[in-house]
C-alpha cells in the first residue's frame, strides 16, 4: 500500500519545490507530483527573473524584501554560485507619467532606503541610447538578476536530502478525500496524503475543481520574451534592467545580447505556451520606439504563463470549504523573486503556524493572501 504522507504537493515548479523543502525542514513528510518529465517545465523554466522590490504591489513587495536574506545567504551547499547577479533596475517616465513614478518611489521607499528618483541626466547616463523624451526615472541599485535554475535545483536537492520524493510524469487525474486522507489518482498510480498543496500554477483551478473546492479567480496570462542580437559596436553590459513606468515593455542585457518583452498579459487557457509573431513584433517595436537601436536579428523567443488573481497578490492558505486543501497559487510575474520568503510563510501556515517574525516587520499579513478573501464572497 502507498505510504500516506503529511503533504502531497502538486507541481514541482518554484512554488512546489520551495514549499516541499520548507515543509520537510519542519519535519513533515512530503511527496511532490509533477505532470511533466522534469521540474520547472512551464513558468519557472521560462522566467527571465530578477529581484526588484519596486516590481509588484505592496503585498508582493513586502514578501520580496523578506526574501533577500535567503538570496544573499542560502544554506551551505545549496548552490555553487551566488543566486543574485548585480544589475540594477530603472523605471523610466515621460512628463505625463511623473505622478506614477513618484508613487512607486514613495511605496518602495517604505521598505528600502537606497532607492531614488533620478533626473533626466542620470537616466541618459545609464542608457545613452534612449531617445529624447524621458523626463525622470526611479533607480533601484539593489535590483539583481536571479539564477532561477540554481534556485530551483537547490530546493529540489535539499528537499530530496530531507526525504521528499519527486514523482515525474505523474499528472493528477482525480482527487478523493476519505477519512481525513486524500487519495490522489495519477497516470503513475495512486498516492495518499493528509493534505494537498495546490502548486499547480496555471492548472491550479483544474486541481481545485477535482477537489470540489471553491475557485479563487485564477487567470493564466501569457508573457512573451525574445532575445535580440546586439549591434556589434554596442556594449549592452552597462545597461540596467530598464522598464517603462506603465510596464508596456522592458529590456535588459542578456549574455551580450538584449532581452526584450512587450510585458504582455494575454489571457490564456492552461497550456504549453508559445510565442505569437505579433507579440514578438510588438515587443521589438516598443523597444525601437524608445531606443536609438535597431533590431536586425532575433536569436530566440519564447512565452510562458503567469497566473494572477484580481488583486495581483498571491493566494496562500487552506481552502475555506474543503479540509486539507492548501493553496499556493496566483504568484503572477513575481513568483521567483518572492519564492524564499513565500515558501517559509506557506509552510508555516500549512503546519498551523503564523506569519514568521522576520516577515511581520515588513507588514506581511496572512489575511492579505488568504483564499478566504475570494471564497467568502461566493
């Protein structure tokens, strides 16, 4: 008979792998079920992630800044190289966008003391190739690129050391709760657990329906990214991550080339997302509209799904109507930068605890991320 574990985590992307590690660190027994043949196939594996406190709403921001210590000081042996690579990030604004720029600075300044509103001269010193018309910027020097692969591999490695079993090619086809135990039917057979963690990303509502739980309004949205060849005479390494304050595009250096996205959020069914030519073209057009740089060659392009709920904050906590069904979903485009602290928070809540003390000082509140904020409205 299959062993009954404390938690069955559905999904082995960043959310599933990180909570599996944190639960196992607290003594829980865990099995992770993954529909694909390896971890991080969908959103996690397609993320051009960076650590930027200015990116996201206030809830996301508080969880992101709570994650910095883990990024700077992961457990010994977790990774071979630093998880964060210096880059710097800069929002840019035209005169009509200054109010929004000021608002972002005010909000981020509540949790970081080294961010600044900068003038036109500063902006063009950082990115001289910008066309005229930018009036000011918001500079976050502490923003850094995240080594997503190393972060995911570290979580899986340490989770396995603690006894977590990862089962691949094990898509869930049915859920049934009997006498406080979940029976999970997969294409690989049946697994049993006292609790289910819904870390299925874009497929979260499908798992919710199998459990007869209340949906929380998850909506997968497609994001398109391309890598453009940099002109031979242009050193892009000196650029920071540069984002339009309205988030209609951003670009950054990528191994001597240029990563470009139109920052699209096209509603999508859960699927193996692929880039549409029109979305790639829009991204390139917005880049060229802002920059005195012509894109002549695209080296690579891809798309991934980012899953949001209406308030764009994550959904973390036990379902209000179905016992033992725990949500870890709706991370949107901020899942990687939030992952370390969000996993610690989720594991604490899943085991009946409270918000960790190190997160409370940044104003993290369990009610702001609870599924109850949507389910009680049904």
